[in-house]
């Protein structure tokens, strides 16, 4: 696969993940809060997140696979530009946060909803929101490093 195709896949996956977090955080969540009562709000957000996470699973897989392939095509890890190392480091943190959301917090949210434990479900959704906010900031930092790092 050519470097240009790898880069395209990489950028599209990053745009999906970071753009999706922004959409969920700044559009979907406020709309749901403004229009739905708490039990329906929690069910709707859990359903939206479930669908979004399927795409994020694919995006994260594609990001790491394409990133690794681009590094190998460039001669390996020795002598990488600082911006590549920075992007990789931030991406590892983001992936760790995402895995924690996906494997621990989101299942707890779904269990609380199934049990109609609305305060517990609300607390789990708040945790998801806080962690997504962190990942959104980290994702924007990756974009900044990618652009600014090209200049130096």
C-alpha cells in the first residue's frame, strides 16, 4: 500500500474519531439534554455511544495499523521526527482512555440503565463525558503537533 493511501486512511480515521467526539460532546449531548427526560436521555446517549464506539473501534485499529505501516515505510522507529514520537505518545494515552471507557465505564452505564438505576447511570455518563472531553483535547493536540511539527 502506498504511503499516500496509508496517510489518507490515517487522517480519515483520526478525523472520524476526533470529529465524532466533538459532535457527540457539542451537538448530540446538548440536544438530548434540552429535549429528553433523564431516563430517555440516558437510554438515547447509551444507544448513540454504542453505535459511535463501533466506528471508533475501527478508527483506532486503522490509526495504529496505518501509523505503524507509515513508520515502517519510512525506515522504522530509529530517527523519527519528534512530532511522530509526540503523536504516537498522545495516541497511546488516548487509546488507553478509550479502552477504559469501552471496557469499564460504558458497560457499567449500560448495566445501570438496564437496572433503572438512574443516578448511577447519570454518574457513569458523566464519567464518559469527562473522559471524552480529555480525549477530545488530546486529539486536538495531536492535530496541532502534526501541523506545527512540520514547521520545525
